[in-house]
C-alpha cells in the first residue's frame, strides 16, 4: 500500500458540496491500495502512521506521534498514487482493482481507528474536493513495498 501523509491544522473532504469528513489537528492520509497488497500491509501501514513521530514536542523537535498529540486522521482514497509516469499520460494499472481497493481502504481505516486514532473518511471512488491547511509543511511518502 502507498500513502501520502500531510500534517495538517485542519482538513476536510466533500462530495457534491457535502462534507463527508473533517478533522482539526492531525493527518490527511491519501491512501492507495496497490496490485498484490494484503490486509496485513494495510494494518502495518495504519500502525506506522499512528506512531509516526512528526509532531513537535515541547522544544520544537518532531518527536510526537498522532497518538501522542491526540490528533485525528482524514483518510481519503487516491488511486492516482499508483501512477506510472514514464510517459506523458499516467497509467494506473499498478493500482488494486476497485473491489479489492475498497476492502483494503476500509481495513486501513478500521486499523487506524483500532490503534486509537479518531478517523474521518472520504468516499471511496467518488470525485472529492479536499481542503487542507498544511502544517509545516510536513509531507511524507510511505510505501509498504520495499
């Protein structure tokens, strides 16, 4: 699985001008299930993100996790993270099939919630509008395939 994580002061996602998820301080997590991904990878990625120390401590060092700061996560599916950009027109054949992508997206969100993180969601497969206030900015790419 692949995720692009952004530390935010606030973030929201809407579908047809209706907000489906919003958070205050925390992480916007754009997540993509890749071909061949498993539930174990979704669970590993959720645990990694929950414990990722990218929030400032009392002396300004990135030393606190989402759990430490009692932050929330806005999880948005984004199959375009699987883009093959060797040509000028991106290809997305490395993304998981939509049926498997949905299962893994939901498993990732549930695993993040089970780790103790408040989770808000976008709508899988929908045309979404995402708004955020990037804090830092801090943006980190995570990939379960090493």
